[in-house]
C-alpha cells in the first residue's frame, strides 16, 4: 500500500503524465482538423454525450481523447494525493511553538500552495461537470411578439423588440433582443436586453445572442377587376380574403429567399361563382402582377417580420470553474505579497 501511495506522490509521475497529456493534445489538434466529419459537431453537444455517440464508432480518430482524459485523471489524482501527503507536515509547522511577533501571521502562508491545488482541482471538476450534464441548444428562432417554449426547460420566452445596428458598410455591428422570460405557467420572471457578450442567465442557463434575420410575412396587394377602383388588401400565406360578389382570394403559397430585396414568388387562387382561377406573381420589380380571370392582382409591397436567433446553454460546472480560478488567483496574490515582504526584509 505504501509503495502505491509513494507512486502517486512522485514528481516523476506528474512529469510523465504531463508529457503524455501534451502529446495526446498535440495529436488531437491535428486530427480535429483532419477529420471534420467526426469532430464537426463536438462543440454543439455535451462532450460526454457526443463521445458516447461517436467515440468508439470512430476510435481511429478519437483514440487520443481517451489517452488525453486518462493522463488528466492521473495528474489530478497525483495533485490530490500529494496535497494529502504533505498536509500532516504543514499542520505540524502551524502548531509548532513560536515567538509571537509582527510577522507571526506569515506562518499561515504555508497553506498558499493548497489554494492553487484546490483551485486546480475545482477547475477540472467544473469542466467535468459541464462535460457530463446540462445542455446545448443552438438556432432557437424567436419572432417579435410570439411567446415560444425554451428547449430543455419549463419556461417560455417572448421577443418584445429587436434592434440591429450596422456599420456604414452595411455589416451588422451589434444587435439587441429585448426579451421576457416566463415560467411554465407563463408568469413573467425576468425581462432583459440580450446582445453580443451580454447574455441572459436563468437557473444556470445562458441565453446568448447568435444571429438574426427577416422573412416575408404578408403581401400588400391591389385587386382590380375593371368595374371600379382597385381594392387594397393585405394577405399572409394560407389566408383567405372575401372580395365581394362571391369572390375569394387566397394566397396559397409564399416562397422566398428574402434578403432585404423581397425576391420570391407568390401563388394565388381566386374563387368565383363561375370557377377557380389561379396563377403566380414574382416578387420582383416589374414582374409583380398576375391576371386571375377578369381580375388583376398586383403586389405593391411586402411586409416582413424580424426574428432573433439565440443559443441556449446550461453549464452546471461554470461556478466551480469560477471558484477554482479565484482560488488560484488568491494563491498568486499571497505568494507575491510574501515574496515582496521577504524582499523588504
């Protein structure tokens, strides 16, 4: 038992494990780029969920991950056992009788390395928790005014308003999504403006601004049958509008690749007492009319609706990583202060 304990407290084990860790990491950095069909979705899912689905099935490309994780586990075990091994000695130093003076408090600085060790272990534990739990959900589309469910959570989200800002070149500079978060009973919980680098957080989940867009919603039309003034109407896809005299105009389909120009096609159907007339009109300037029997339908404008695209991630290990990082920072500050005190003396 003692030999096993000594093995896991040896500096040589730490150095060898570190070199193995670096070697597998180097191999992985090459394979990730060389085999994108395997690793392309790695960042879009919880790590161990992804590894379970694709790891052994593509072992020739993912073998390095198992070596990487094994080396990391040994490094952590080595750090933990070394800390426990030195603890009795450190406690003995603290309890040793000393003459009290203004520098007596410095004896507690022997615990400083434990701050670094504990911080390191918490950072690794936090990443382990994040890699095994939580969720990642991308391309969540929310339209202005619509309340829609939040994936993997008993909650709803409504986009209240969307405001993009652009550079003079027309490229997006920043975009702001004003949202309201509701509980499972649609009771308001939180209202916030989400923008790049300013996410909304709720119950460990982060709502991140990812993208935005516009799509066709309705068409503004004039309908003229030669018997009077043109009639102005607005139609959405699948919507029907009574025109009088037993006539019904339906926008059957509305297809587009809208990018601010309104390109696409609308397919109309006009039902009259004498039969059905149908035809298509292109959403392109100069070709935006269609004759349906004795009636002429002209597209005068397009109405768009804005949507925002959010990435929603739940990272359950983030707080452990933060605490670990703070402990390591505290270790650095204590060490610097002690060294400065020794320099002055």
